[in-house]
C-alpha cells in the first residue's frame, strides 16, 4: 500500500543522468526566472525571424506546459535536449519529481518489492494511470514506465483543432535502500516516432545512477 509521508527531511541519494549531446537546465526556484530561461533558449536556437513564428510557438507551448507541470508538482529539475536530433532545435525535455509517497512500513527496501507495491497501487487507479506499464531494471533501481499522448493547447485557447499532440512518458524509479520512489517525466512532440522516442528515454533512464 502507498502512503503519504509526513516525515522530517532526511538525505536521499541523488539521481544523476549521463545525457548524450547538449542539454539546457531550466531553473525551477522562481517561475519568472524559469520563463525567462526558456525564452532565451528559444531565441538562441530559433531566432526571431518571422518565418520561424510557428516553430517558436510550438516550442513555447511545449516548454511552458512542461514548466507549469514542474512548478505545480514541485519538480526538482527540468532539462531540455538540444541538438540530440540533427537539425532539430530541441527534441524533448524531462522533469524530475520527488513525490511525497512511501510504501507501507510492512514493505522492505528491496527494489523489486517496493516496485511491486507501487505498481499494484497504480493499477488500482486506472482513471489516473490507464497507460501500458513496462518494468525494467535500472542501475540500483527498479523502473516502471507508463506513457500517453496528450493535447497541449495554446495559452488561452480551448480549440482542440489547434492543440499540439505531445508524447508523455513517466518513469517511476525506486530510491536505493528506501521505501521511496522518484518520478522522471519526459515529453516530446515527435508522436509519430513514439517507439523510437520511448527507446531513447528508456536508454537515458537505464544509464542513470545514484550518488
């Protein structure tokens, strides 16, 4: 059983990523600074020419949507991929969360057991987690991936015809020697390359490690 934790802060291992190519770190300590960082990124990668208006709009919608989710969920970090796919200003982003959840005290800290309880809890909430679940081993952790396609509307608009389809992949990872889990959420607009992008995200999670 999953439970909400109301415990004093205790130091936890830090999840580190070995990322291919160039990436941009978005500061999450202040929303205004985060938005300014994203605008600088878009200007640097795309420029301000009129012919790039649609591209800039798509980038803003995807990144601001991810930023709002990160701030709303008290995200630990947000990172944007640059030049990972040749000729593409950015291809994906991911945010790391530390949910205030732990497993029931009867569960030990063995990763497979912690993940078994987490998976059972997620499966008991199909309205919130209807996606296919894939489990695999990561360094020092068990990982559980779900994914779905969501529609990102332009700010202030509700017309679904103008929505931007976005692939969202969620990775739950057990934190070594604890009953806690970490959540890493990737997003990309390359929905037509769904399996390719999922394989790419899987490889990043598998290559991550704890310090």
